[in-house]
C-alpha cells in the first residue's frame, strides 16, 4: 500500500474509532439515563402506594397495624420515609417512630412546598460528595383536607452489574465491526487507488514519449474526469508530436528545395560567365547567354525578396506604412498585372463588382501583392482554356472578394497545411519556393483581413477575402 493508501486507511480507521467511542459513550449515557429514570419511576410508584395506604389508615378506626406499618416503611421501600404533619411535627420518622430522629431541613422544605402547593414533587439533587439524591413528596388527604406530607429520600447508586453485560456485548460488537471494517477499508482503498495508479502509469508513459497510452476509465466522478482529461492530453500530445514531425519534414524539404532553388541559378550564372570568359561562346551566342544570366538573376532576386518580405511581415515590430486607399484600385491593378500571364495560357479572367469604391486603411503595395499572389497561383494551377472568376460585393459594412479558378484543386490534407511556412504540395511540377501563400496570409493578418479557402480536387479552388471598412 502506497503513501496515499496508508493515509486513507489511517483516516478511515480514525473516523471508525471516533464513531465507536461516540457510540460506546452514547450507549453508556442512554443506559445510565434509562436506569435513573426507571429508579425515579419506581420511587414515585412506591410513594403513590404509601400515600393511598396512609389515606386509607386515616379513614379507619383503631391503631391496629398502623404502628407496625409505619415502623417498617423504610425497610419496605428501601428508602428513608418521612410523614410530616401539617403543624410541622413528624407523624413518623424512619424505622422507629419513637426515636429522636428528626427530618432534615431539606425534607421539611419539600414538606412545606407540598403544604403550600398541594402538589406532588420529584427532584434529583447532588450532595457534597457528588451522589444523586432523589426526593419524592406527596400530599396526604383525609376527607379532602391536607393533613400530612409524605417525603421519600433515596440515594441513587449505580449498580455496575446492570452495565457489565450490555456494555460487554456492545464492546464485542464494536470490536467485531472494527475488524470487519479493516478488511473492507483495505479493499475499498485498493479499489479507490487503482484508477489513480493507472493515471500515474499513463502519465509516466506520456513523459517517456508514449502518447498512445490511454487511461480508459469512464467513471462519472472526479477521478473519471481526471482520467478523461489525461486521455485528452495524450491525444493532444500525440497530435503535437505528429505535427512537429510533419513540420520538421516540411522544414527539411523546404531547406532542400531552397538549396536547389539557390544552387540552380547560381550554377547557371557561374557556368555561363566561365564559358564567356574562357572564349568558349561564339560571338553570336553571347547575347543568349546574357539573357539566360539575367533570367536566373531575376529568379534569384525574387527568391531573396520573398524571404526578406516574409521575415519582415512575421516581425510584429516591423511597421507597415498604412494610408487611406481604395481597395478596388489595388485589386484591379493586380488583375492587370496577371492578365498577361493568363493570356499566355489562354485563361480568361472574369471580373465583376458592385460599388464604386471601398476605402480602407492599408498598405497599397502589400494589398496589391496579396491579390497578385492569389491570382498567380490561380493561373499557375489552372489548365489552359479555362477561366478565373473574380467577384466583389458589399454586405453589412464588409467587402467580400471572391477568387475562383477551375484548376486542379487542393486535397483536404494540403488545405490544413498549405498556409504553413515550410509547406509545399506534392505537385512538384510547379516551380516556386512555397512562400507565396505564407506571405499572403501574413499581409491579410497585418490588415485584419479574414479569408476562407474551399477547394475540391479536380474542380478548382476558391478563396474568399472578408475585408471590413475602416473609413
């Protein structure tokens, strides 16, 4: 049994001992109370009987038997019996009515109370030794007239013989209950600790990198909730591990692709320059080599600019120069820039809008760049002799810009990752660094522009920009 199990066992055991003591003490008190109550009732019954007997004596002639009866009242009742007349003198006192023994002041006090109230009295007091003394006082009548007061005095003594048997039985039952409870507590503690041990084991497995471990406990209580949260944590850690592995792979692929993109133009430029320098190029071919060098230099410059641009956009501290601008002008400017590329592939661009202008606070160049990236991708991944539809409409202080192509589409897997920094789709026939959509996403983020992508493989892709009005 572990530390928590031992503590639980100790707590249960202490509670059980506490309740056993309470039960034992309570039972003792109740038993004592019942015995005292029984003794009081018995003494009251005796007083009632003596009272009636005295009243009968008063109604009969002669003294035959009266003296003997009064003489032995103490022995009959096993208590001190006093019969005091109304004038305060004792009619009888104790066992010997002829003795000089007189009633105490306490007895006379109760007798006086009876004469003044004509009612019965029952009272229990403690003497200087702490013993309980019972006083019972009864009025004695003769033909309706109060003639004397009967006072009985008895010292209550607890007879331990009355306690031994029931207390031993109770003690035996408590010991038996404690013994059985110990085994039951051990069983319950082990059962209670079982799911906790399972959660601890799974937690250790998670710490060791085994995110497939599951608790598998579905109790509808706090431990069940903890088990459920642990399983959710395991799932999230497993997802995070998969995502981390995917990101690492994406980063490696990106570095490999970037190295290739850098190496290729550099190699072409170097080989071309070396050929020209060594005189291995005919004069009529020098211009072609120069054009090739220029093309590769432009490609290399574009790659470097994309990397720098992305680095700036991702830096929140890097300011963007915003000014009041017409969104429609930036969109139409980007359409004009891409239209020539679309014409080369016989792709038609259809553009429709509602409204004259949509003023926002933004960077014209970057908003234009955001639209160009989307339109170039639409052209690049569309088949020849298709069309791209651009629709602009306004609704409830928001402008919606929709760009839809009839291209190859994007799979569900790629849709989740296509806007990540190091991601490229499996279509390697298309050139590019895979930074375009990342740059677009960051431009939209810096301008508080929301966008949504829907796509279906083989049917095309649609990107919807939602642009609020700030002016």
